[in-house]
C-alpha cells in the first residue's frame, strides 16, 4: 500500500520534524509499504492547496495525520478536504487529541479511525488487518467509525520494552532541512534535531497529558542502541546537536548515567540538552558534572511556580525551598539555565502570581518562559473546562498557552497583563542581556524576530494553515 503521513499543523513557531510519524513510517516500511511524510512544521510549510496536490500525485491508500488540540480545527480542515481529494483512502488520526477525545475526533473530522495512546503496535496491527481484510474493531487502542456510530476498542497497554521499536525513518524526516531556530532559542551547534532516549514519566502534574501517549512508567532505551542511532544521525544527516524530548530524563539516575557514560566511552562528540524540562529536585552535583562532561550545556527546568500553594494545586511535588539552590549549582557547573512558568492555575491569585514573578526575576536563571494555565484534553486539569464547552463548536486554537482564559480567579485581561509583566520583569535585568543577545545570530535572526513580533502583537501560538 501507499501510505501518506501528515504531521500536525503548527500553532507555535517550533520547527522540528514529526518524530512520532518517523516511528510509524518505520513500522509501515517493515511491512513492505511505500511511505511518504509531509511535515507542516518545516519552512516553508505547505499550504492546504499544496497538501491536496501532494495527495493527488501520490494517490495513497492510507492517510495518517497527527492531531494536537491547539491546532485541531486545522486538522478538521485537512481531513475534510482530503476526504474529497482521496475518497477511497483510509483516513486515520493519532496523537494527543484523538487519544483524549476519540469519539469527538472522528465525529468532527469524518476520518475512519483514530489511534489511542502509543501508536506503534496498534498501527502495525491495523495495517495487518487492512492487508488481510480482517475486522479491525477488535484491535486494542483503536477507535473506528461504523456508519453513524463510533466503536472504541479495548485499552492498549504500553509496551514495556521500548527497544522493540525501530528507529524513526530519519531519511524521510530529513532533520537537517529544518530551520535552526530551537524552541528555547539557545543553540550551540547546527544542524540540531529532536531525539528520544526514554518514554514515560511517573509524575502526576495536573496540567500534563503526556502520560496518555507516553505512559506513567519510565521506559528507558538501551544506551548502546541510542548511541548507534546518534552516530547514524551524525554520519547520514550531519547532526551536531540533540534536543531530548524525554519527559523526565533524570528520573532514573542509572539511565542518565549510562547515556552519558556511553557517549564518553564511544567518543561521540555531540551537544545536547533535555528540551521538555525535568524536575529540578532530581539533580545533584555528581549527575550534573557527568551531564556536563558528556556534552549537555543547558538545563531546562519545569519549575512552573515558586509559590508552595500553587505547586500543591498543580500536583507538582516540589520543595520550593530548594529551587534557588539547585539553579545556583547548575550555574556554578557551567550550564545555561531556563524554566517554564504557569500563570493562572486553578485558584491562583494575583498575589501568588506576583510572588512567582519576583522569585523568577531574582533567580539565577538565564531564560524564562511564562504561559497561561491551559487545561489540555487528557490532563487532570481538563476537568475544569470539559463541562463548560461544546467540543464541536469550541475554538481549539484558544488552547495555545497565551489566549487561554480559563482561570476561575483571574480575568483574561489580568492574565495577559501578568504574562507581559512577568517577561518584562525577568528580562529587564541587565545581567541576562548577554545571554539573550546570544540568541540573535545571523542564521536565526529572522525566526527570533518573528517570535518577538508574535509576542509584541499578542499572537504567540496562533499560527494557521495557509490556503
């Protein structure tokens, strides 16, 4: 069969290849299928018309698409258009939004199937069923349209040993072709790309839905296999820096140590940083010293708040008292440091937000990013919003971390004011300016300027798929 995989539409200026589709492409190729990937997060991104032309030219039997909640209305548009362009193709969606809301996803898009949770095994079994003509309704982790009804199959357990999964189809992803403008700005070497050394996070932060697709069990990859893949990326694609998407890289110390020791033993010269953030209370001097020796140069923390009550509300089991100490330790060992912060979580008052702004501003952090609390489908916090909306009429693009106005204690105007105040307070400290200026390099100036203008105009997180 011919299989076309289409990445999620961009809503933020984040230019990274659709890694999940790379894994699915490898699974499909192992079954002998011809696969093509269309990325919507590269530059220039294809327009709707360009996607339709590609579908006509490739004539796929199967079209797969990743759907995210903030860009779900664009996904609806894509699926409905491709139903007309390729009426005989099977349309299947996967990703965070279909995982959390499978029935709504199929009803809204008109697609045939939705993969729920971790996709590789369900995808493989679904392709096998298509090949043989078997009934797909018994496949675990699959939702299926049956006329006007939606059938949701049994729950799929996560695969315990992630080493059984193939490497992503990097030749289809072409990571070296992406703009070198990483999400957190700072980058030492080019080209860089995203990478996984583990899946899963045992933490239960109320705002996070990643456990629905990655599990609450920490599942590390064998570091020798990881090193083999890194060497192939260096050889075949010229990759010189990795941005780790691991949800909690240092959760299992022996994995973090093994990863670093393997890089050092095999003489792999690569710069890297954990992109998704990790818990600041899980680090100490021995592990940080090893990370630094192995090429890690930036630590991105998920502090979220300095206020103890807010940390308790969002189920961030973190001792606020150790935060400054750990940041100082990381700085002393030579790391650039950054953190995410959430403003307006349930019950949070303006006084608590201002406390976090003050503490973040006076902290030794080099970079800080402040976002509105956003209740994503699949997260525990979704309970605050799901009964207040009609999914088929909801403007999903408002779940973009900036336009979200769902606080029960702070108005939209107040949230916007506090986000702006937080960034100004943080970056008006002269000691941060040299680090900020390091972001403005000739190769990435255009993207930095675009991001800055989005923030000034108040349109951060509101990218749309062009006609």
